[in-house]
C-alpha cells in the first residue's frame, strides 16, 4: 500500500527513481509547472491577439481595395459618358434645322445605347409580364398576363435587374360563374 502513495511520473533531474517526492519539492515542481503553463497561455493569447489584429487589418485593406475598384470603374464610365455630354452640348449650340437636330440627337442616342450594350446592359423583354423584370403600374382589359403598354423601359446587367420596366398588364374581364 505504501507504493500507491508514491508519485507515478518519471523522475526529474536530480531525483532518485525510487524515492517519493518531498512535499516542498512537489510544491516547487507544481509552482514551476503552473508558471510555465501561465507563460504558455500568455504567449497563446498574444498570438491570438496578433492574428485577430492581422485579420482586422486584412478586412480593412480588402474593403479599401473594393472601394477603390468601384471608384476606378465609376471614373472610367463617367469619362466615357462625358463624350456624350459634349455631343449634346454641341447639338444644343448648333444652328441646325429641326430635322438636322433630330438626326444629331438620334445619333447620340444610338452611340450611347451602343456603349451601354458594350458594358453588358440589355433591355428587358416586355411581351409577357414577369414580376422579376417588370413593375405593374396598372391593369387594363386585354390578354391575361400580356404587357399592354410600356411606360418606362427596364434594363438588366447580366443576371441583375438594374431598373424594372414600368408596364400596364392585361387582365381578362371574363369571370367564371363561381366568381359571381
């Protein structure tokens, strides 16, 4: 039974293998182990704080990069649009007949539409009402679900709707007997 009270760990330097630890030596050993564990915990905490700070800095840099990309894209688009503004200024300043003025504005419209299409802008189709592409402003008598009138064109950029088309939608006036 005496052997069960002995320490079962391997002996440390300067200890005899068969001798039990003295209470003072055991206490010092535990204090040393606690001190080492605290030091390791502090190192781990410091490392975790540095990793968190690095991650926060990364998120801020990534956000700044995204904002800069957006600004750059906006700058490029605005630069291209300024050419159309210049064309409109010239058209307004020109001494032209109404027919020449109309042809000039149509040319500017065609060029602007071409530039927007080159950026991926597509006009939304408006034959049949689709709530994913259209905003129904009113309903009129006509074929059920058919777009009767387009008040404002809609546009998509890839899969995203940039502007919903504002439309008048047909609704059949025929009601069944159960509708009363």
